[in-house]
C-alpha cells in the first residue's frame, strides 16, 4: 500500500468527485459523499490526518492506488 499524502478536506472531496462520488449533504464541517451504495464522510479540515484518510477510503471502497492515481 503506497503512503498516503496529507491533504486538506477540500482536496479529498475534489479527488472523490473525480472518482464519481457526489456530495449528498453537508452538516457543519463534514461532507457526506456517495457513489452507488458506497459512501463516506469527509471532514473539511485544513489537514486530514493520514489515518482518517485511510479510514474514509476503506469506508468508500476505494483503494489507495486508485485514490493516488486521481490525485
């Protein structure tokens, strides 16, 4: 598994949109994104921690290689 970079929440949302995810709703600083049955919650923080990013990619059924290719 390649090493995930430190990104902002807005950058994570941008990459997930390129992967076909749509923004379903936002409440405060958290955005719910969905693609078919898979979905995830992205915190819109200045920096999303690497462990949090790995967890939301797991939740969204997106591999780290697929995510990094769209980055």
